[in-house]
C-alpha cells in the first residue's frame, strides 16, 4: 500500500512507457505512474500528430498540461482542449484526435467495465458549482470550510466520477484516503502530509494522485479549486 501522495510531474517526455491495453492508441506515448486492482491507471502521456479511433478502448480523464488536443467526434464538431483544460473520453467513443507539437497530458484511466455512453465530456473550470458537504467536523483543525462542486461525469460500472470542486481554506487531520483520487489544482495550493511526516505542496497547474487507504493530512491556507477524478473502492 502507498504511504504518501504521488505527485505527477509535468515531464518533457515519457520514460518507461506502458500500454493501458493491447488496443491503447497512445501505447507508445504513456508513462504509467500508478496502477491498481480496481482497473485504474494514472500517469502522463505525450503525443503529437493525428489519428482516428474507431472505438476508444477505455475511459480516460485527461488534463492537458502543454500544447493542445483537438477532439472531434465522428460527424461532430471539433472540441479544442487547451493547456490547463480537462475532458473525459468514454469507452467506445469514435473520434479523431489531433495534437499540436509538444502536447502532454495527465490521465486517470479506467480499463474495466463501463456504463457511460460513448462521447466526450468537458470539465469546464468555470462550471456552475453547488454547495457540497465539507469534511466531518471531527477531522478538522479549525473552522468548517465552505465547499462547492460540480460533478460532470459518472460511470457507474467503474465507480468513476469527475468534476470541479472548490473550497475556502481548511486543515484536516491525518486519515486514510477513502477513495482513489486524482487532483489537478486550478487555483491556490494545498500541502498534503503522509504518515511518515513528509509533505508535498501542490500548486496551481500541478497534479497529485492519492491512492485509496493512503494516510494523508490536508492543509490549505487559501481558496482552492481543482479538477477531481475519484473512484470508489470496495463494497
């Protein structure tokens, strides 16, 4: 089991590339940082050029960190995903992918069963947010924060959800991570501390993955917004 959050650095190129499946269209471009028993994989990819994909082989949430991805559904309009923007490609989607030179992205991909309909779902940073539940009071050090969220994508079969979340500053004690979660910080920063006392500060434009069960404390001293991808684990 992991004992610390995993920061996904925005590398200039992929090393140790691994395919997500035998049909992965970006197999030669991937670096898988983490994979688990729940058919989930997290990492980064680098790709330039264009390709047409008859049926995307898995469900992938991606955050473009450099360059630009143009995602075009077959017979549909082109959706440009710029650096700092995010989207979900559902399993079975037929699309054309065009990537500018130097394009890179962070991904969280489910390679198991899927129930969501094929298509591309954007995760807009300016999505309309609604109040959401804060952490339980017994886990907080200080005032209860005001939290908001917008869940843009759900796949019941893989137990995957993705959207936008923000919160006022707060501190939370060390506790096991209740889900697998990829976070990409849009605004502000947060310090995550593992069981061994080591801390990582994740700032706007950076991504971090916290596996299920990882002991982790949270400390944010400014307003924070993030893209989230969470996967429920267990019963």
